C-alpha cells in the first residue's frame, strides 16, 4: 500500500518551494520593470521614443530560446509590465537589496 503521508509532505515541500520561487520572480520582475522605466525616461529625455521595437524582438527571442514556444507568452507579459505608459517617478522604484 502506498504511503500517502510521504507524498503529501513532498507535495507540500514542492509547493513551498514554488511559493519561494514566485516571490523571487516577483522581486526580479519589479527590479526589471524599474530599470526598464529608467531606460525609457533616459531615451525620452534625449529626444527619442520610449519604446525600442528592435530591442523588444531581441528580448522575445531570448525568452523563446530559453523557454520554448511558451516563451513568447512570457516575453509579452514581461514587456507589457515593463512598458511605462505613465512612467512613475524614480522615488516609486523598488529598492535594490
């Protein structure tokens, strides 16, 4: 007979690790967003456009190469998060630990 208590403990441990990874991903995405907003501000201040389609294509390719077909979905979500429609002030940025 299978030991379901061991399976539940392992499942719980895996879920705890997934939760840790989610927290790390959220932190990293917030840092990426803030850096992206900084780059966009600098480009606009220099008279250029906020967006850079060539750069975005490079990012999408990186996600496709790293994650396979689903990478384009992740890249679209990350790029969407990092586009600063109304760029917040630097004081709104997440502090770097």
